[in-house]
C-alpha cells in the first residue's frame, strides 16, 4: 500500500544521501522529484540525529528550471510525492546558435536546450550521440549523457607524442574540446573511451 506523502516541495530534486551525521561521508545518488511548479536537481541530503529532540533531514537542492538553490528541512521519516518526470532517448543532432538540438529519430521532432541548461556537459556532447532527455509537465528540463563516450584525440603534448612509457599521463584535447589525462602511449587521431561521470580516461576504443 502506497504511503501518503507528508511533505511537499515546489520542484523536483536530485538528492545525494549521506548515511549518517557522524560517520565518514558516503554519498550515493538518489533522485527525488517532488510535486511542484518547477523542477530542481543536485541537492545534498544529510540525516541528523541530535542529542535531544527528533531526528531530521537537511537538504540543499537546485531547481531544474530556474537554477535557484533552496534549503529544506524535513522530519525524519517524511515522504515526498514524486513529480511526473520521465526520460526518453533522443539524439543530439546539431547546435543552433546558443541552443542544442535533439531529435526523435522516429518522428523527427526536435527538442532544444539552451547553453545554460547543458552547462559543463557540452564538453562530452558530440553530434549523433544518443542521450536521455528528461521531461516534466511536457517540457524538456535536462538531459543525461551516456556514462561512456567515444571521442577522438586531436592534440597532445608534442614532446610526448608516440611515447610508450608506462605509468605516466599527459593532457590530451578531444574533438569536443574536453581535456583529459591519457596514458603516454595515446597519440593524436586515436579514439578513446571516457567516463562522463568522472571525466577520466578509460581505455582506447
């Protein structure tokens, strides 16, 4: 039987959960989308058990639509109604001025996100890449990159080009403009795999 929500928020949030107040920080991704007028993301979630009084949960959340940050405190055990947020796979096709254009390959319908919406994720975004768009109230509010992307090395330190030494790394510029540290044996023109969550080199493609 579903629990009746005991708290409401003004927007959907993505929460990082800390296991306890006094233990070593251990953050796990946990997305919560409360029912509200505009959606947020990337909050911090801290469970606090004071010496006296009831336990409570302190959160910091950023609104998906406005970008504003809000602090919220809830009684421990509170439940929040989830907003109707869903994701659909779309393909990034091209950039039109300050807008990134995604397309549904079945209907050819286009969806657009502004530079501010894409943010730092632009450094991993490449034309023809499949991504998940997040929809809320019929509008695109955000998107998710693949966890692994295949990109091309377009520049490395000339002094290290072709070096086969083991254990060292060097900065490499990729075709999207991102800069990552790669092993010394990686050369210009090679395809590599990068973890978009950490920005770290994984392997040659």
